[in-house]
């Protein structure tokens, strides 16, 4: 069988997580974390991406040419056109308005380490990180495999989301928020992103007597795991608040599964029970699952996206 290799990037403002997916499986030895250097000018940044691509491909354990590069890129971003709309955020500002895909392919073809290892039909594609995470979870062995309707959430520095029907992304339909994004759902004095995120946990911390400047989510979770009553109540509050914010859009879609991923999901055992209980009262058919490995799912989702397992439902 001819080897098939896709290189996957999960780009963040601080780190780029990258790996190779060969014949549908993540090559563990190829997975690495790299400084994003998001302050670089456009040219050096493309050279940086090309160097990471070369390193991952070299560690993939195959001499096959790369079929493609799939990139989970932060927004705002025109994913179909491959054009960055990030401006004034202190990261990737130099890419604003540029065709990142075109510039990156030029850099890869000009680089002696990679120019000769691109397959004839090599292509570069972009998508939202939460959408790719969801596609990975909907694939073989994922938490959403076989689900009729699933909503996948990534909870970290912000809230990411995607809606899936029979394993395919639903982005533009009456029962789904635009693009499948929940982060803009209004709540109290802000939006969902302010509350279902790292800063959302830290905002609650002050209510329960913790100094958010000195304790991060991991520290608060450790206290809760040690039996600290205030920390336990904090995470229960977080789970209940998640339900209050997300129930209206979830009920419109009627999912049979909600999958939790992202950095904050490592503490899901502390807040998922409250979220699950509140969800069960309004949507008893919906189960809640926690991803075993957000990064692996995202890398696998890139592969599915690049190989055509991700057609969008736009009705």
C-alpha cells in the first residue's frame, strides 16, 4: 500500500503543536511543541512554519512525500480563502490580509529540506481548531464515533465549539449558531467566552476566596482533588454556569452527545457532573463525554479534513 502522510499544525499564539498522520494514525515520534514566534514578520514566519514542517516530516519515519499540510489556525481567519484577519491582538499581526496558504507553499517549495518532498497534489488547508478537534473525535476510536448529533467543545483560554451530524460539520443551518461557534452567546455582562474559559474559572475563584493572580486552574483543581470545599464548590458552580449559558443553543440542535476537550477539560471530573445533571433535566437523551487526548484528536481531525471526511452541511 502506498504510504499517505499529512502534516498537521495546531497553531496557537504561544505554541505550535505539530505532528504527522500516516495512513490514518498519528506518528507519536513526530509530535512536537514549538514556540510560535507570533511576533515575527511575514517572511520569517513562513520560514519558521517551513522549518517546523521539515522537522515533523523528518520524524515521521517515512520517506514518502507529504500529501498536504492541514492547519488549525486561530481566528479571525478566512479559512476557505486562507487569509488571516488577525489584527491588533499582539500575535500574527504581520499576516493580516495576506494569503497565508500561498506564502507558505512558496516557502515550502523554496526550502531544500521540503521542496522535493511534496506530493504532486500537495495542498494546504485551514480550519478552526475546535472543528478539527470535533472531526477527530468523530473518527475511529473517538468519543463521538457513531453519534448522530454531537457538539464538541474545547475549553481553554477561550471557548471553541463545533456541531456534527453523522460525523460531518454543520456550520450554517437554522438549528446551529453561525459557523458552529458558541463563544459569542450573550451572558450577563459579556459573552460565553468570558465565562467558559480559563479566565471564567479565575473570575469565579475570587468569589470563593481565592486570589486569581496567584492560583491557576491547575492549582484550584489540585485543591479540589484534595477535598478543599471552596474549590469543589467553585468547579460545581462552573459546571452549572456552563449549562445555563449553553442549554438554549444545545436544545435547538438536540445533540445526543457533548464532548469536552481543551486544557480545562483535564479538570472535567470536577465540573462535568454538574453540567451533565443540568443537561439531563432538559435533554435526557444527551450524554457527556471527555476527550482522552485533545491534541491527538485535533491532529486526526486535520487528516480527516484533508482527506475529504469533513464535508460541511450548509442547509
